[in-house]
């Protein structure tokens, strides 16, 4: 059974750095084609994709947030970590991580973001 | 970045009636392999999103067959053949053709 669980602070102050951890089980992020993404959702708003890290340590970021985001993985701990610097009240949101399986070689078959965590809510306020 | 546009944004439906949601991208999501990298997700109230459709037309595991996806390139549609009360929530399309991935604005389905 594949599961993902997000964890991190509930409250951060403006200008602080947010560190979120996605702890997963049921798959290995060292297996070819495995990837994990972070997505967030401000209260009452739409989903926003943030970042992705792949089995081979390739990393991809949101264009608008790229300068503030860092994604990393610890394969031995089955964890993916997202850091976001210079937090602002507009970053208040529920943050999700999700697994992606996409083939590493042609025909690059893809199965969607098939398993999501339950989300962790972060409030940015002084 | 690829822009995803959904319509309608609000969709009141009578139980047992069909429903349809449109999603359009400003760039083609079709690859040379013949796949269009377009997903549909449903977020039920108070819950995490979950996958309904991947590669535009493939139902995810345990998704009822009243849900179907169609389309290719830039125009996609999610259809529910007969809406049930448990289908309420917000439906999102998302392109996975290129990073950064991008979502549509969401379509809120409610029961009349």
C-alpha cells in the first residue's frame, strides 16, 4: 500500500523559512520513473503545483516560486523535503505531496499523480 | 508556462443527469508517442484531491465507469454519465506535458 504523509510547522512568521517533509511508504524513490511533487492550495483557492523531484535527482520548480523553493530527497529515509524561503501571508495554504510514476524511457508512459498525502496546513502570520 | 482553462466554473446538476466539464490548454499536450499528458482530479469537500483520469482518457484505479475522459492536443472533456450525490466537489484538470505542471481553475459541481 502506497502512502504519503506531510509534516511541518503549523505556523510560521513572515520572512521565515518553511521546511516541509513528505514521508512515504510502499515505493522507493530510487526506482526508475518514480517522482514526487509538492502542490499547495490557499484557502478557498485552486491547486498550485510547486515542485517535483525525480528518482535520478532531477528537480523542477514553479516558475513564479523558483527563487524561493528547494526540493531534496533522502532515499534511505523515504522522505522528500521542500523548503520555501521568505514566507509571506499569501503563502498560507494546505501543502500536499503526491507520487508520480512516469516512464524514464520511450514511450514515457505516465500514471498521473496517483497517490496524495492528506495535506498539512501552514499559516503565515506574525 | 502552459495555461489551462476550465469551463464552466460552477456546475449544478440533478442526480441521475449527465455532466460535462471542458478543459483547454494554450499549447498542445500531445506528444510524439501519441499520449496527451492531461489529468483530471476531484477534490471532495475537506479532502485531498484524488486522481480520476490520466493521459486524457484512462480511468485511474477504482474510479467508477460513469467517469470518462476524452480529447487530445488542446481540448479535453470530463464526462459523468449519471451524476451521483457523492460526486460533489471541485474538479481540476492538470497538464503534465511539461514542467512546471499547471492546473485549471477548478469546476465546482453541486447537486441541484
